[in-house]
């Protein structure tokens, strides 16, 4: 039986992912809201096959786009998912229990761990796991906050931790991760400029080293084999690029 919730999703050219997402969660929702920023593939057809209400909204950034979707939801509870995510079987059972055992009357939301599939295996250590996410919440108590590229739910009220993982298929290839490095570096530079922060050689060197040590040693990324090494190295390199962009900006001739 559907639960008293809206399934909230934003999309753009997600035909390859959205079916998997909806197959895992659509049966729980009394309504499905998909806000699309201009798909040129079959995203709309797939979403409507699951009974989704499909809306167009020019891209506003992750945070603001998700707030548009949230504003279109009408049910008491909202389950917010990305197209490249799916509920694991254990998380599906945990979600059902949340409403059947009375937890929904005591809490304003529920968190879960997100687990990434990368280079042929599930990543269970390092900086990528457990990646705690708040995705189930009372609609009237929540809003999307954070920065445009790193959004999160701001919720008024207590939360519960659900068992089971939210599966994430964010990086089907190494190239997909590499492509995002410059995107996030551009946004990071704008934040640094807005905050009036100057470039520092010490920070430019120490932050990447810390990111590698934390991910690979302290958080045992080495337990994930070569993918764990690749992730720790790539995230350290990403940090190096982000902080280097401030140096590049300061060297520009007016």
C-alpha cells in the first residue's frame, strides 16, 4: 500500500537511471514529483510510465531545483531521491517499518547510509561510506539548504537512523568523476571569493594530503582494494585543484 508521502526527484537526461530509481521506490508513494531541467532523451516517458507528475524548470542549481520540487509536493511526508539512487531491499523494509511501527508519529525525519558502486564493487570504507543522508522528512518542517553544489535538508525536529543502504550509481566510469572536478572547483572558487579568502601555499598542500590520509588510512579506504586507493588519490587531487584555482585567480592581470 502507498504511504502518505511524495517521491521528489529532479532530472535532466536521466533515461538510463530513473527507471531503476522509480522501480525501487514508486510503490511507496501516493504521488511522484519529477522536476526536469530540459531532458532531450526519454526521461519524461519513463517517469510518466510510473505515474509521475512531470514539470519543467530551467536549471537553478541543485539546492534551488530541489526546493522547487519540494514546493510541488502535497503529501505529509517526502522521500527525496536522485535519479542515480535506489532503495536497497533492506532500506525498503526499514522504510515500511518506519510508518507501521509508529516511528512516523515520533520523528520529523529519517536518515540512512548511502553506498556507492564504483569500478565493479560496492565501496564500504573511506570518505565515501558511510555517507549519511537525510532523505525522508515531514514536508512542512523541511527545506533544502547548503550551497548550490552541496545541498542538504534543513529539518526542524528529531530524526531516526534507518537500517539499510541507499544505493548510489554516481560514477559509472573514472571519467565521470574527473569531469566533475572542474565543475566543483568553479563553484568552490566563487565561494572563496565571496568569503574574501586568499590563496595559501600551506593550505594548498596540506588539505590534499589530509584528504588522502583521512580517506585511505583513518577511514580504511585500503580495505576497498584498488578502487579505495583510486578514490583517496582522486579526492586529494580534486582538493588540490580547488585550492589552486584561488592562486590562478589572484595571478590574473586586471
